[in-house]
C-alpha cells in the first residue's frame, strides 16, 4: 500500500463520490455493501477490505460480517461477534479507529485463522458513524505486509466510512419505506375484497376475513393475491 499523496487524495474523493451516488440510487443493501468494500480496497490499495454491521434485531446486539471483496462468500456467511468482542467490538464501543501492526500478535483480533490463511499482517478498523455519533458498523482494511497507517490515511478512511454509513442508513430507510408501502397496499386490497364478499355473499366482516384467510392457506397464496383475484373477478363480472 502506498502512502497517501495528492494522487491518492483524488482517489479518496472518487470513492466518496461513488458512495455518494449510491445514496440516491436504488441499490439493495447487499449490493451497496459490496460496492463500499470494492471501492475502498481499490482506492487504498489494501489487500482485503471487510465490512461489519451492527445487528440491533438481536438482543443483545451483535456485529455481523456482511461484505468483503476478496474472501470466499462462504466465509462471510453467519460470522458474528458480540459488542465486547474482537477488534470490531472495540471500534464500535469506543467509536474510534484502531490500527494494528501485526494482527497475529494482537489479543483483540479474533479472526486469526483467516489472517494466517490469507497472509494478512497489518490492519486498520474505522467506525461507520452517523452525525448523531451512532456507530452502525466497522470498515476493516488489511495488508499482507507490515504497514503503519498514517493519521492522514486513517482520517481519509474515516471520511469514506462515514459517507458509507449515510448510504447504508438511506438504503435501509428506503427498504423500510417500500415494505411499509407494500403492507398498506396489501391491507387496502384485502379490505376491498372483504367488502365485496360482504356485499355479494352477505357475509359479516369477520366471516369474510376468515374466508380470505382460509382460501389463502388452501391455495398457498398470500391474502393479497387472493384478494386481487376476487376484485378482478368482480370487475370482469360487471364489465
């Protein structure tokens, strides 16, 4: 890895630009995470870049390995650490970057098997931090030769990580909004079908809803699909 200079500053700016574009795109979260590690590895010249995300759906929360640009996909699957475990746990809880000259000699580093297999030596971990100081993940960069990350390089990586945090948050909100919108549309459709059943078959609201539920289970289709079929049939009958 080369030292940061005017040329590499331009590369970091390009990385920030690429990730900024992702904020306004319709990338799914998995695609976005892959983009972040690929862009970061390319502009920094590190051998391995990995991205860990805090999973608050678990109690207590855990940090999950979500993306890497140069490790087999099967290694990424189902790898997690607690908030007080390993280098990533330290970066999340302290909310500060952490550099290690030799990961194999560091007690905090928990992925020694991976490091030996891939020949990794030095690393820097930086928090993905939002403006409210909340840390949502960690960006790790590794080299295969002993390396001292400079303060400038750490600061530039921190800027990339923080921009990535905004992109990830934006994508999660977009997905949640889509899910909520789809749920609202489903409820409207089911409600309309229920009203049709009440009118055409003289059912009570409760009876009509249970009829939809049973038809959904029997046909192995969602209630929305069943409801849409009922609405379509009624429109065809009236036309």
